[in-house]
C-alpha cells in the first residue's frame, strides 16, 4: 500500500494556516509514513490524540512549572496526531464520515478539557474572576470561529474543485447515517459519533444563518465549471487566508506555547480580544466576497 505523495497531502494549502501546512503536516506525514503499513487504524490514531490532549489538561491541572511545559508538549503532540489520522485514512483509503465525526468528538473533548484546565490553573494561582470570564469568552469564541472556518473551508474546497458534482447535502446525509445507525443498533460510540456530527453541522449552520444566511445552500445543486472555479478563487482566496488564522491549529499552537511559559492569561486575552476582532473582520470580508461571488456566478450561468 503506497503512501500518497506529500504534494497531494498539502493540496488544500489555500485553506491551511502556515503552522499547520509547513510544520504539523510534515511531522504528521512522517509519522504516517512509519505506521501506514501496520494494522494501526485512523480511528486508533484519533483515540491516541484524544488521550494526549487529556493528559495535557491533566498536567495543567497539576500546574507545577514542569507539568506546564509537559502539558504544552503533549498538547502540541495531540495536534500533530489530530492531523495524522486523516493522512492515514487517505493512505489506507479508509476515509469515512464516521471517522470525521469521531475526530470532531475528540477535538471537542480536548478543547473543553484544556480550557477548563487553563481556567482552573489561573484561578488557583491568581484567583481573579476576570480570568474565568475570559475563559468563557475564549471558549465560546473558539467554537464560533472554528465552526465558521470549517464551514467556509469546506465550501471553498468544494467550489474550487472542478471534479465536484455540485451537490450540497452534507447535513441531510449525516442525519440519514445517524438514523441508520440507530435503526441498526450500532455500537454506542458509533451512534454517539453520528449524533455529535449532526449536532456539529446543525450548530454550524445556525451560526452561518445568523451571520450570512445566503451562504447556506444545503440541498441545492451548484453548477461547476472552470469559470465558476475561477470566480470562487478570485473572490474567496484572501478571506480564506484570514479564516485560517482562526482555525484550530493556531489556537492549539498558541495555547501550547502560553502554557509552557505559564502565561495562559496571554492566550485568553488574545482569544477574547484579538481573535474576536479578527472574527468580526473576517465575517464582514466573507459577506462581501459572497456578494461578489453570487454576482459573477449569476453573470456566468
């Protein structure tokens, strides 16, 4: 079984932040190059990434200087493994929506554990209510930003793929898969994975409807041609570069570094203030890009 060329692994570079593209991805690819001929499955890698993330949170709950450094390293390792599971799935031709659902669960659990550990650590050392408020704002903001980034990333990847069939029914298909898993009495983890994925997509669409409902095209069939691909790239490439700053990888990278230097308060301020400001700018820019995209698509069809 041959590994996919690395150029194919990074073909989505338009929607990846530089840290993920040039640091995490090569490390993840190197790991997969070692294990892809073994019996290790993508879901097992996802589980290991989850365990590393929870171990990082546990270190920060302990909160000694060395535990803070170790926690940061474990969290960074978890992020690398989080990218390796998808590469391994492609190498073994074992991609599945269920795998993505389980990956989403792992990301959610790790994020909640890390923010909780950060808030606890800051409270134990400083006992400032402001830190708890910042932690809540950072958590809510991170969910909104990652949801929105993931939505526009998927839209961009589909719309700039000349081989896309034009269908946009991910939520309907996911609901059908969840209902089938319930009917078939699939293992609890499988049903929970599909249920969580439905919830994630539903929440994601709720966020998009609240910010720009024109972007929701679920259930529609979109025309795909070289001209439509050109139009989408023309208007949406640069907004996507800003969205990547708000994606999960920079979030993990920043909190890992802040944790190792025992300055989690810096991370919380960044997420609550700077990232929120960037999010507002990105939303406005994306709305403008969508207006221009729809205008040019109407002219082209």
